[in-house]
C-alpha cells in the first residue's frame, strides 16, 4: 500500500510541477474555485497519507486544467 500511495503522490506532484505551479498556487486555486482550505500542509498530508478522495482528485485536476479519464485497458485486466 505504501508504494501505491507514494506513486500516486509523486504522480500528482509531477503534474503540478509540469504545469509550472507550486503547491501554494494550487491550494489557492482550490480555495477560490472549490472552497478548499488554503492550507498547503492539508493537501500535502492528504497526498502523503493517501487520503485524497476521488471528488478532491477531480477538483485538483480541474484547477490544473486536466480531466480524469477512465479508459478500458487493452487485453483485459
């Protein structure tokens, strides 16, 4: 479970970096657009613990200009 959580956290942080944003800027956008707390440690903690809810992930993607897309895998599971 720890590896999965770390991989998800690193993936999200890489998207933030790729967009040229800081965690502070992302948190400010989340607060403005979706009513999140303006606390960077709050978001960091959720990523570290793996406790980010799906709706929060969708909002996080939204403020960075992304959509989360479900795509069927090739070759079954």
